């Protein structure tokens, strides 16, 4: 791929955009981490409130599909609200985080092509990892929704896993974090830090131990998403890629595994 060029928010030239930034790299990284942690505390608080009202423990609530869906919705909305508040607090438009225009047709085909390229690359990486450490492919991800019995259960799981996370995660990581770092850093350092921070939380999603396969997959995914953010100047194509990736994982987890 050719070296990406500096992007703007659509309202200023590249030089002017460089002067209007979201803060120092340290501030941007710290704020992104704080927003992520705040969303997790919001979900925990929700659990205690709902548990008190329904007289159920948090463990029992986490086995309820409707509660898991509500928790993920609250988490992603909390992330989006805090990012928007942070951007507005610096008197910037949402174009600074890739939401300065409406989606266009090119976002769709660019997203589909990028997803295809990501899948091809990840198949190669997966084969290499399997040859080096077969145990990585045997790691199981704990995504909840362990009691899918009805169509409604599947609908809850689909919305919670395929639709909600790409919205909040793209706004936070490729929208706020990558955009903020890109204003003061070159493309590759901004991409690497964003992708490392995006992959790190997925290490903790295993049933037991660390989920290295999930962290590696999300790191590679983030690389492609950062390229899309840079090239398109918006988040929409990246959101589509993210949703397609989650849709494939959803189908494998809830359908192929059930057939076996």
C-alpha cells in the first residue's frame, strides 16, 4: 500500500488541522483508557441497581440474555457520549473523530474489500500461529450468551455482539484515539499504539487464562481499520468491516459450533 497522507476533518486544510488537536499523546491515551474504564464501571453500577430491584445476584443477571444486551448497549452508549463530550469540550466538530459527513456508497464497497483483505491476511497469520503454537486455536472466548434456546435469545445476542460493539469501539479507538494521536504523530506510530490498546482488552476474554488468539486478531483488524479511517476520512467503512467480522464470529460461535 502507498503511504497514507495526512487527513483533515473536512473543514480545514491539513496544515490548519494539525494546529487543532485533541491534546497531547499522553492526554489522548489516558482519556481513551479512562473512557473505557468508565464504561465498565457504568455496567457494574447497572448490575447492582438491577440486581437490587430484581433481588438477583450479578452472576445470575449475567446469565440473562436481556441483561447482557442491556449492559453492552449501556457500555457503548456511555463510550460514545463521553467521546462526544470530550470532543465538544475542546470546541471541535465531530469531523475531528471521523463523523463529519454522512455515509456514502464508497464506504460500503471500500469496507467490503477491506474486510476481504483482512480475512485473507488473517487466514495466513492463523496458519502460521497454528504451526508455531496449535494451542492458540484451542482457546475459547467467553462472550456470554451461553443459553441460546429461542429466536429471541439469538436476536439479543446478535444485536449485542454484532451491532453495538462496532459502534462504540470505532468511535473510541479509531475515532478518538487514532485521530488524536494522528494529529501529532506519524501514521505508523499512531496505528501501532491504537492497535495495541485495542487488542489488549481482548486478552481478558478467555474462559481461563489469556486469549492470545483474540488479541492478535483484534490487533490485525485494527491495522486495517486505521488504514480505512485514514483513507476515507470517516468511521463508516470501518464500522462496516467491524460488523462483518463480528457477524462471521457470531455465525461460527452460535451455528457451526452447535452443528458439531
